[in-house]
C-alpha cells in the first residue's frame, strides 16, 4: 500500500522524535504481567468471580492507590511510582516508572508485592509469573469489561487461530529502553530484532498450553505467530533496510488500528488501515500514542523502544533479563558489536532462526554458532560494566544457559516431581528481597 498523506507520516515521526533522550538521561522501564491462581488447584482467578480480580483491585485502593474506572468497574490502579492495569483475561500488569537504576525499579516492584501478596494470601491465591495460564482453558476465562478488548476480540476472530489465546492466556515481561536520536534508534531497533530468537529462548516460561505440556520451545512465540500477521512478529523490512522513523511511520499507517481513541472514547475501525483515517495529523499526543499501541510486534515503539519477546519470569530471572537488556543496549561497545554482527542477517534468515529456535532450542544454529553459545556471549557482554546486584541477577540466567534449560523445562520437571505445586517457584511469595538482591 502506498502512503500518500505526508502529514500523517509527519505526525507519527514527530511523536517518535519526542522520544529522543539525551545520552546522560537514558532510563530503563519494566512492564510485568502476572496470573492470579488458586493456591491449591492453580486454576486461574477471573475478573468477575467472588474474590476475583476486581475484588483484589478494590482491596488495594486504601493502600494509596487511585482507581481507574471503566463505567462502574475498577480496571486499574495508579500509584505514585507505577500503574496497575489489566490484560484481557484479567492478567495483572504493573508498569513501573522508568529509572536509570534497576535497583530503584526493583524497590518499586517490591512496594507493589508488599501491598498485593497479603491480600492474595487471605484469599488462598498466588501471584504467578508464567508465560501462559498453567491449567485453566481460555474458554473458561471471560474477557474483563474494558471496551477496547471487545473491539479487539471481535476483530481477531478472523485473523488467527491463537488470537484469543494471546489475549486471555499469555503473560509477558517487557523491558523499555530510550533512544538518543534517529541514528541510535536505527541501531537499537535492529539489534532488538536480531536478538529476538535468543531472548525468547532464554525467557521461555510457558510450560503448559491449555493445561497440557507445551510441545515446543517458546509457546508464546507460536501463539503470536498465529494471532495477526499484519501486526505481530517481525516487522517486514527491518533487517533488509535502514529502518528509521519514516519506515516505522509507514508500518503504522499500513496496519489497521482496529480502534482509535477520540478523547476518552474508542471507535472501531475494522479493516481500515491507519492511512485511511481522517484527521490523524490533528490527533492529540495521547490519541496518536494509542495508535502506536495497536500493533504488537516483537519490538514496538511508543516514544521509547519496547522489547516484548520475554515471557513473564519469576524473581530474580525477571531482573536478570532487565539487567541483560540494560547492559547490552546502554553500553556503547556492546551495542555497536551487536549491530555489526547483525549486518549479515536478513528478514528471511531471521525468520528462519526464529522458527529453528522454537523447534531446536539451544542447539538451533546462527551461522557457525549455536543459540547457547550466542547467549553465553550476550551474558559476557552484559557483565562487562554491570553493577554487583546486576551480576547476581545475570548469574541466574547464566545457570540456565550453561545447563541448556529454560524456565519452562524446569517448571515441567518440578511439576513431574511435586504435582502442580511444583510451580510455586514462579509465585511471588516464594521470594524475599534479600534472596533476589
């Protein structure tokens, strides 16, 4: 599709330029999704049930949270240091305010846990960090009442067999990095795509799919592959061209946004591409940012770069992953090395590696090396200037790679030995601040 309206392109490019950040002010952010389950059965807790997700949110309000409403329903909470929102199946997401120090983000996350875990304990529930609901089928999980999810669920009925599984079943860990200018953006955006297969393998934490053992590595990747090819996976052209602000704007304009925000309301757009929208160049920043949020590739831009391929991970693996990203993307020597290494990678080759990783795991090959060897190289690069606490977090990831084990494989082994209670290692209450620092 040819993009003819330069004003629309300019509007999106202007939004991306707003994200440019001085080198001295680069920060990192984390968005962490969780599943609430019954502590005895590990069946998922839904939004509407007694002692369900809305009831949990309401119990947090007196602890210093401002409720976010949709009609009469509480669908989120604001805290001075983070925001709690809901994914379509009631998955709890915490978006932590960015900082230049991971230790600050870590303390903010523990504030959230100290507020939430006592509520769940009184109800006999766990907060699980897993990539997919362990036992409950998505057919038994209702959508929460957010209207945007109604539009999305209707649209996705025609796009891929796993679309609703993605919406209601998956949980991820997203790490956010800043960019300095378009040159830095191009470098980081390319490297983030290049690393996708390796990072998805490292963070595979979806041991079960619809209650049965997952049949491949990185089940979340397989689910995204069959959600909506127009807006998921690898962005076409990102490895074959110099992919800057203009290219990303064109990608957004070619993609149907499903729905657009107009003030505080939403309007469905069906199959209409964003380029066909009237008045896009006059959208407010909030409305334009919503447009950017309606695509779900492995790497996404919203005035910052979202690295989205990781499954939700238990402490301290989640902060090990954040430390890995921080030290690869904010250490200039590491970033330049990986950018140079990525030059031999095309879209086609990266898609093939992505496929091979899902079926061969650590032994999938990239050129003359394996995924395991590449991940050890990435960890070595990340350790060069890591803080003492970051080194400790990275060590937990390194143990997995050395043993060629994923969190999902470890979980299945635990469940084979201890029954469903073997997944307790993914529950937030199992960890202490001292153990994970």
